[in-house]
C-alpha cells in the first residue's frame, strides 16, 4: 500500500506484566497503563516509571480517564471502586464504592463560555476562603528543622488545588451513570437500563457541551445501542453544584487533615504507653490491686520503703533510668501538646468556619434543598464540629494536668532514690510545697483499682495515664471531674438552658476519637444526600438499536471477507467518543469491518431544544480482506484507525472534514442497520493519510493529538512501541538510516 504519512519510531520496550489499558495524559508526555495484575502505572516518554499503584483487593482496573488538566487520574475497578490519584502520588486522594464493576469513565471541563445568571451570586465565596483563615502547617514537616524557626504553612486543607469546575462520568456494568462534580462530589445517579427498559452495560459515556445531553453506547448480550438522554441536574444547578463541590473539596480535605493529626497524636502517645509498660507494669502486675498505691503512699507520708518497692526503685528503675524515663515522658507529652495546640485547634477552627458558611448557603432552601442539602443536616454537622472542638480543648487541659503530675511524680521518686542511696539531693529538688504533695497524693490514688475491677488484673496505665483514653473509640474510663466547673454548675441548676440550640450539651464520657467519628459521619451525611437517583428526571431522546440478526449477518460477511490470519482478532464492540467545544463525535464498531461514525453539534443557545436535526452519521468501511484492529480520536479533525491486511498492519489518520458531504441525518429511534453512505477508510484521506508499520502486530493502541504521540501494544500485551506522529519530512529523511537499523534489529524478534 502506498503511503505518505510521516512517523518516527521513538522507543520500544517490554513490561513485566501484560497491559490491558493505555491512555496518554492530555498535557504531559506521561502514559497511564492498567496492568493485567490490577496495578495502575504511570510512565514517562523514556519509560521511566513515575509510580505504580497496587490493585484494590485483587480487582482488575477496567477503566481510566485523565482530568483535562492532566493532574489527576481516575481509575475504575472490577470491584466497583473508583479511585482518584494525583500525578505525583500513587495514594488515592478520593475513593467511591459503586454498585457494580466500572466499565467506562470520562472527565470533562465545564465549557468556558457556559454562563449562568446565578453564578455571580456565589462568586465571593471563592475569594476569601483562604485569606480569612490562617493556613495550616504541613504534617509531613512536624519535626523538620527550619533556619528561620518558622513552620512552612500550606493549603493542605484541600483535596486538590484546582479551581476549575469539571464533571466526571462513571458507567457501570449494570447500566448506571454516576455524575461527580470536580471528580469528588457525587451528585446524581442515572439508570440507562431503566430508561430503555432493558438490562444493559455501559461501554462509553460522554457529556455534551450543554451539560445536559449524555451520549452513551450500551450493550446487552453483545447487542450494541447508541442512546442519547437528557438530564437537567448539571445544567440547571451548575452554579450551586460548583459552590458545593468547592466546599466539599475544602471540608473533606480538612477532615483528612484532622484525621492525620489525631493519628500523629496517637503515635506520640504510644511511646509513653510503651515506656510505662516496660517499667511500672513489671512492678504492678505481681501485686494485688491497691498494693502499689499503698506502698507509694506510705513512702510519701512516712518516707519508708517496703522491700518490694525498694527493690523496684533501686534495682529495676535506678535513678538514671527514672530520670531518663521522666524526660522521655515529658518530651512525649510536649509533642502531643504541640500537636493539639499547633495543629488540632486551628483545623477545628477552620472546619467550624466552613460548616458555618455552608449553613448560610443551605438557608437558601429553594436553591440547595432541591439538590439534597438542607439546613437541618448542616446544623447537625456544625454542632458535631463544636463538640469535637470542645473535646479537643478538654484534651489539652488533661495534657497540661498530666504533664504537671508526671513531672512532680518522677521528681519525687528521683529524690527518694537519692536519699535512700545516701547521695546528695540537688538544691532545686529539695523545694517541695504542700501543694506539690497534694498533687502527688492525688496522682498516686489513680493506681488504685476501681471497685468493679477488683477481681481482674488491670493494666496500670489505665489508672495512671489519662491522655490515652481520649485516643480510643471507647468511652472514657476516667472522665474529668467537672463538679467544680462554674459553667457545668450553671447548666445543672438551670436545665432549660440545655434546650437552647447554640448551647452544647455536656458529654464528659466520650473520647476525642469517638467525637471525631461522629463529626465525620455528620459531615458525610451532608453530601450523601446529594447522591440522588435522577432517572425519573431524565428523558430518553434517541435510541439506535442494532438487532442481533443484523449483527450475525455482519459477522458472517466479515468472516467471508477476512483471511485466516485474523482469526485471533474476534469481533468485539469498540467505541470512541470525544467532546470538544460544541461538537460531540463518536464511532462504534462491532464486527471489525465497519465503523458507524456520527457527530452532533450543541450550541448553548439551542441547549433547550435537545438533540434533533443535528445528529448526523455515515459508515466507514474497510477494503476486502482488511479488518479494524482499533480506532481512536487523535483530534477533533482526525480519527486514527489501525487496520490489518494479512500480517501487514497500517495506521490511517482519517481526516474527518472529508466526511462532511457524506454525513446524513440519523433517526431518533431505529432498529437494525441503517442505510447510510459508505466511505472507504483508506480512500477518504488517500495515500497521505496511511503508514504501513514494520515488524509489528498490535492488538490496540493509544494516540494523543495534543502530545503528537502514539503507542502500539503488541499481541503479547507486554511489548509497546512509541511513535512521534508529526515529524518534519527533512527530519524523517535524516533518521531513515537509524530507523532502518532499528527495524533490522527488531526483525530478529517476533513482531507479535
């Protein structure tokens, strides 16, 4: 076959695992690959691996889609999990569990010219979200050294820094479409299966520029259908959804920061727990409950040691060991105190501010209640936020008290050991006030077992250390004594005050972790109400159905025309859809012999009219003994098609503008193959659009018009070859020799 399409082979490599999906980033030379073992990997153009995300519960990755700016990658799995990852990290920044296996994903920008008369009303919300509130210090640099002594402050309360509004569509095997604003906030579910009154599987779905029309390719028992549906949720409420998506980004990012802070506090507390268990428990466990407290109290009041206590302090603890432990515990408490004051309190303030602002939005019930956000639900979350903040303050007070008690306790024991050994007690340790003695006595009393615990061995730290109980999900075993608190006394004397909405009820038995779990559930409840089934609000506009009989005839024709070399390319449903500006383009093939190409224009002025006379299509056909291996949109003007004749494969860059005269109006509803004009894939663009590929037999490929590259996946699904798609003719001639040498070397290996 004559050719004039100039391409340059850039590289060819082999991976350890078989690749199932390939997708180029729209903005960078980065290739996303879904591997056979379920991993998702990112590779640079030179095959340097950026990261590899392991499979989720041994599920396989079934769909990939980049956000239009190329910074986030959405991956769908056979388990129904949707995972969104940043290009710089393999860790998921957001996940959603859907009802069934994910089969397709598409991610769209909101059209830049899309205007809403209500959008200006919420514009100020984006101006002072971060200027009004102080930024939070990075948790990754808690113990980092800074020459200036100041901590680096970052906008780490956001899931993502992008301010652009995007729409993520996810299709499942049960025929459902999930709509997520900005990739995080799920706002609607549509059931295509219910609309067409037939079970089906989503193969491909995109959203037209009017933010209303969904173009879907579905299948049921290998019977493909093209379906257009209209759902007004995104177009009519796009201003409110944009604001809520921004709030969701901030609030969920804040919750994540809060969760990480609590985790860091728990890790710091564990150090204290281990230090105390190794020493104090070794003395407490062999004795009966109450013996430890009695021995220490006798030492405090009379200055006498029991034999057991003397052996423990002088042999097990020693003065140096006690001094070291005291410093270690004091350091750990200081770290916890720093985390609470420097990290936990500011994030509580930030979350409370964001929820308070959301209350104001929810009071516009005629705008937000219709999409599932009500004032009552937001007020519940606001109250839960205030309760957690109050519990954080209580935790800080307990830490202050514990630091004071532990410091006095260990200083007293250290002094007694020195006196027992006949050593000289430093002058600063001799100064002990009556108040210090009372503190020590109260601290020793906590070693006593509770009445209901007399019959069982209890861990000593339960009665000695009071901070750890706030970091567990259970209720507090030693709640604070608030009997002398003036505010609590006022509430007890005037119970009617507890009914005032802005006065928080006192719950002294809940831990900080339990209050955080309540807060997290209350926040999730706000946005979970938005995930509504909008099927009843959706109308079916177009359904083109291809009957199995027609497909069987087409398959028979294909088998007659194709030679035996293509037996390992069985008929399969292939689709490609793209949206750019007001133009929606799509192609579908089910027999590797024809492509049904259609396009539809949607101007915003005519958005209310729906898809009617603008839907036009034509057939793209192959020559005898030629099959379609794969096809994909290179740009809105070029459709890339990979053909195979015998063992020779040819890449065709089909110019779609040449089809304008062949496009015919499509019916809104049809069954069976349509009688449309046919266009030969090879002849549309002529020799200038074709390029025969040397020493390769590919099973699929991925192209990127913005990056001007393509990658072909060999039949073994492990070997991949990358081409530069737009090479100057002079450059192609200069590299002809190198290409021939490379081709000669590859001839010695299998092109499968």
